C-alpha cells in the first residue's frame, strides 16, 4: 500500500501488551522476557504481511511544582512533557485530566528557564522505542517501554490512516488488533468517549501514551532473577 | 527568579540561547505616514504587512521576589496561525558601547489552548492589550510600527481604545548569543530613520 506523505493523522489506539503475564510466567532476567514477547508480536505481524518501516520513539518526562510554589494552592500537580518521533518538531505538554498543549521544540528550552518553579523528576522519565510496521491502511508501532535501564513493558500503537473520526473506526481497529494480539486486545480508550464525532488529533495519542506510561510505572517492577 | 545570565549558561542538548536585540522609539499619529513611506523605501521589497494582535501577559508568583513573566500572543486578523508564547529575560548588563538592549528570549509556537494551559500551570493573567500596526523587514532586522489599545472589558477585544496619540516603533533582531555586531547594524539602520524617529536603547527598569 502506498504511503501517503503529509497525511493528516488517522485514528490511533495505544494499548499495553500484557508484559505482567509474560514476565511472571518466565523466571528469567527481566529484559529477555519482555524482548521475547515483543519478538512474538513482531513475528505475528510479519506473518499477517506487515512491512517494517523504520523505528519510532515516544518519551515522557515528569515535572512537579517545586516546593516554592506552595502558596499558589497548586500543590502536587504533575505536568508531563512528551515527544513523539512522528512529530519531530513538536513537544506535547499535558496535565492528567487537563489540557494538552501542542508546542514547538523550544518548549523544552522554556522548561529549563522555569526550573525554579517546575522540577524535572529525572528518575521518572519513561519511553517506548521500537519498530514501525505498515499493513495496508494500518500503521503498527511495537515498542519496548523502558525506565532508565530497565524494560518495564510493551506498548502497541495501532493507527488506521484513512479515518479521522475516532468513533467511526473503533470497531475496525479492535478487530485488527485482535488478529495479532488475540485476547490481549484492549477495550475502548477513554479519549474516544469524549471525542464523539470530532476529529482525532495527535494530542489524543499522547494522552493515551501518558495513561499507558502511568499504568506501567505503577506496575510492580520485575525482580531481577539473574537466571537465564 | 530569573535564569542566570545567558553567557554563563552551558549549551544543553543542542539548544542555542537566543537573544533579542532591541531599539525603541515613537512617533506621533500625524507623522506615521512619512515614517511608513521611508520604511517602504529602505526595507526589503515585499507586500506591506499589517497585523492585529491580542497579547496577554501572565505571571507566575512563587516565593522568589520577582514573578516569572510569559507573554501569550494571538493573531486577531489571520486565521489558522498558531499562538505565540514568549519569554524575555532581564536585559543584560553589557558595556555602554553596546548600542541595543539585549535580553534572552525564547519563542514558542503553540496550539490555541495556551491560556488554559498556562492557568493550569499556575500562571495568572496580569494584563492584556491589542496591538495594531505594520511590519517591515530588512535582512534579519524586523521593524514594527504599532499602536497599543487598552481593552475596556477583560476578554472583550471588540471594545478597545488607543492608549496614546502615538505609535510605538521597534527595531529588533533575534540572534544567537554573542553576536554583538548585530547591534552595530541596527544602529546604522536607525541612523537612516532620523529625524523621523529616534530609536534608542531604553531600559524598562529605568522607567519605573
């Protein structure tokens, strides 16, 4: 299928692979089991007929209001600043259950200037990196989610390129995901329910990644067994 | 608390600290046309460009003495343009021979939910105004001649009144830190606008 350049964004669904089940079943060094699951999903996609098309990366940094801001009444808020290789010149800044700002890459420079007010919790930086696959009108991104040196889970992002109205193609996305994810295919994401018939946008993808990363961060980290 | 002087900051992650070099002056309403006429002659040959912008200035107060200031600007007459978020640092204390005001600046294009986002971050709007005028360019220099309007009711940009009987004239360049030769070029250009307008380095602190 010919790739359209400068495409407007199709609808994306970001799902979490069940790395919890995979890791717990295999008492080996953590990294290897996540990798095996990723390889399994990759082989399934290739068996369907998907073609590899380069790599992708999504990362998320966490900022929290510094103690200095206590008097503002805004204590305890977390702000996420994210990047997506699909949009290399952009930066996404969001609050959980709050607005998602799309800005150009200079936003990162601004956060440096704001370091007296917003502290970067560097240990919380989380990212997903992996391969892009194209299958007809679908674009699948299969990524290993890492925090620092440790692999913490798997993300699967599926995009249906021709459609921009989320609710019109959710069923099709579900069916496609089931064909290679089986019972691990997810339920309808919360961003879809608020979209109704409005057009999908890159910010919606980033909200889904943020929710996925938050879920993975809370999952218990796999104890390193040290046995192969 | 402002960031430390830019010349002391390391270049991190490939980002370059950009500086704004600025000269300012003003002309009375009745002298506007002759100034525009001269600028059309001196500046780059391009379609005359007018603008109508709405700017909101936001402050973030912390325990530090001075609040952090951000400026959010949107076009009122051109649809589809991104919003413009701007940070301006304190003017650098340079030698007296430097001809222009120099301060660190960060310019960011954003989506149109900028004001909601700034409020979520803890910023509060301090003041707002409408700016209407003309833009000219000469190489990397930008010359803006505009009138500031006071907004009579907050959030209502339909009902505005001029702040003064004059137009503000600004000559500015945004360039990487350390390019002081820029201010020499600016001074030379400013000479050509005399006596219609006198552009000078005006330190905002000295006005207060």
